C-alpha cells in the first residue's frame, strides 16, 4: 500500500475536548488537558504515525473573545492552523445544546476548499434521544462531509473517525521523523506540564494569568536539572501560587516533576520560582519570551 500523509486542523469552542481527542488518536500526550477553558494557548502539532500513514494533527486554542494580546495571539494561532490543511475537524460538546454560533462557524468552515467533519464529543455524558434532534441540525449544513459521535475521554467510536480521516490524506511527503511526536521543543512541553498542573490545582483566574519560562535544563547524567520561573499577574496571585508556608508551590512542584519524569523517562530536580509581571498578557516582549510570538505562527 502506498504511503499517505496530511494535516488535520482541530478547532472548536474552549473545553470541548480538542486536545483530549488528539492525545487519544495519537495514543500519547502531546497537548495538555484540563477542566478549565483556554487550556491550550498555542498551535501544537501532534504526529500520528501508522504503517502507511503520517497524519499531523494541529491542536488549537478554543475559540473565544478576549481583549488581551495573548487572546489576539490565540486567535491568530487558530487562523494560521487552518492554512494548508487536508481536513478540518470541528469539535462540539455533545453534552450541551448546540449553539447557533456553532452552526454558523461550521457552515463558514464548510465553505472552504478542504473537507470538514463535525465531531460531537462527550457523548458519554448524554443519551441519543437528546442528541438526535441536535444532530439533525448538523445535517442541514451544506458541504459538511461527515458527522461523528465520540467520547474522546473513553476512546469510544474513535475507529470510524480515524478510518475516515485517512481517506483524505493525499500527500506523499514524510513531514516528521518516525520518533518525532510534535513540532514543539522539550522545554515547551515541560513548561506546559507545569501549567497543566497549575490549571488543575488553582482556581478561577489565577492559572489563566500564568506564563512559564524555562530558565535551565541541564543533563546531570543521573537526573535533569530544570529551573523554571512562573510569571503571574498580581501580588495576591503570587501569594496564592506559593500558598501557606509554600504548600501550594510544593504541590505544584511535586506533581509537575512526576509528569516531567514520565515524559523524559528520567529523574528530575525541579526548581520553581514565582515572579509578578503586572499585566504581562498585554506585553509584547514578555509574550514572545514565554512562547507566544506572533512572528512564529
Ligand atoms: N465526559 C467527558 N469529558 C471529556 C471528554 N473529552 C474531554 N473531556 C474533558 O473535557 C475537559 C476539556 O478537555 P480539553 O481536551 O482540555 O478541551 P479543549 O477543547 O482542548 O480545551 P481548550 O484547550 O481550553 O480549548 C477535560 O476535563 C476533559 O477531561 C469526553 O469524551 N467525555
Ligand atoms: Mg486544548
């Protein structure tokens, strides 16, 4: 059988399960996941290799309206993710009523030259009696190639989706080496692992105002020395991140370290520092330093 490859952009509202879906298809963790919206901030490529296919998934931030420069960057990431693709997956949360705005965005995407699938996720949280009338609304969208009902979290119904994705992979170029899982650096993955733990451990706006810079990653043979600075927006956020007698920072450090050790398959010594940079999400310079540079899109 001939070799085929291609790019699949994955878009949708925040928190619908885009990153969970990509991780489930690839079978490895490429993109962080949390119950909070706006978990993904970058365009992240995740490579799925099979014997005859190389399929590059493009994870994107959830579509949302926001006023900071970081929000602008996230919006631009979505736009640049849909350039030169072979297929687009529009992910919806099947446990919630279908929004008019979703139907509008879906039909706009369906007007493009690439094929579009609607992927209704989280069907484990609902029943088909409720879902069917919603699905009929999707059937009215012109040019929509197909609709899939899945549960990314439970790996349910992924096979038909995966098989149909393959049908649209028409390139014959190997874009990535077999062992390359993503376009991102190890430093980026480490910073994301820390941010993921913070999204799970901290509430409300605190983790949304967090940005991480890896200051040092040194191979010390028996372990990896990693030093990172956590930037937050306000002095009281810094107090929350550190916690009483440093308890929260200790917890963040421990859970991040375990995740990073698993990722690097190596012991890790993780030193975390917390600094305040007022309103950094609106500061071009620091945005670029933290990994949100528009020039790199
Ligand atoms: N019950 C259920 N939960 C799911 C499913 N898929 C994802 N989730 C949960 O939904 C939440 C959001 O998942 P993510 O994968 O981070 O969603 P996302 O669309 O990438 O979110 P953003 O990056 O913020 O746009 C997490 O708590 C997931 O565990 C599913 O099929 N069923
Ligand atoms: Mg995501």
